């Protein structure tokens, strides 16, 4: 282990419901934001957009590991599992997780689940993926899945942050994805990246709710509409509780119906992260 903060007691072993996998790489975006990847177990299967429990072994003096739900940022076919995380200095998990380095071991739950998946939305023309902060994570997965481009004519990734430096994966959506061997050609024609910043001057500023309510989002995208079209638009939401609740209310006001795995709809949100 590379850091005492992530070392496990020598006698501790994970439960049968968990994998124990090594960290492959870590990238620190800001002092509040980082990404990391772990090895994907051969038997681990998930749908793009799902989440899973992630954690670390018990700290010295503790007996139980701390686990939290994390969206998987890599697409369902990827050979590694990627995650995007905030850093909370006194957080039970992230105060330690932010110090992991390649070779450290991370706990991975064996049962991914979630509603931010293509199966939970009805067929449509445009797929809007709206995420704030680390809420971008599931859409890093969905936007790199060939099925997104096969099912929709346009895939719009909206990422809302406070500061420009928090636009993690900006290079992915402005250049790298276009070289992707699986979706690069489709992304060049169908993908639109729509970042917005709230606390610094930027090419686009404002909250998604305001940009949508005013119609600016649609004019920015060159769409001949001033609101969502329930016949054509499908939406996925991930972010803060306040963001999701406000966006869900806006979607309902504009005639969209919430979907689920059991009954696909016009928009979906991840209730595991709300309330």
C-alpha cells in the first residue's frame, strides 16, 4: 500500500458481496475533484449509466468498511472501471479515497444497478444528458456507448459546474471522443457538448434550469423550439438533490413523464442519490 490512510488491517478480508481490486490510475482535476480507475473483474457486468458501491477497507481501529454509491464513468464494455469523485476533507470515505494511488486496493460491490440507462427512456430523436459536478459520471458512460448513437439522432451532454477548472473531461468531449474506435465517427456527427459555469466568466454561464426556462439552451443548440418536445426529447439527470428536483419539476411542467427500468419514460433521474 502506498499510503497509510488506505491500508487495511492485516486480518481483514472483504465479504462475498465485494470484489477487492487494485487502482490502475488516478487523476486530480482540482483540489475538490479527482478520477480513478480500478481493474474490472472478469465476472463484473453492468449497463452503461449504472452505479455500484465503492469503498475502502476499514481504517486502523475500525471493523467495518465504508461504502458509498458511485456511478461508473466507463462504458459497459470497457476493460477498466472508472469513477469521478469529489474530495471532502472530513468525509468518512473521500477523506481517505482521495489519497489512493496505483496499486492500492478498492472495494467494489458485485451488484450494479440504476435508472440512468438507455433501457429506461422511450425511443426519441434527441438524448439530453444533464449533469452537475460529479453528476457527469454516468453520462461519461452513456455518451461512450454505441447504443446511444444508434438509438438517437443527437446526443447532448450538458455539464454544469461552478468554476471552469471543474469542467472535468472537457478534452474528452471536445476532441478525444472523436478518435474513439467505437463511437468516434458517430460522435463527430451526433454529439454536442454543452458546458456551463455559474461562478466565473465563461463562454456560457448560468444554471440549466434558467437556460431551459428562458429558451436559451434550445437557441444555443440551433433547435427550432423553446421547450422540450415530449415526442422527441429524452432526458437523463444526475447531480445535486436540488438540481434534480428542480429539473424534474421543469420536465413535468413541459409535459415529460418520468421513466424507470420497469416502465420507460421521457426523462429519468437516479433516485438512489436523491433524499
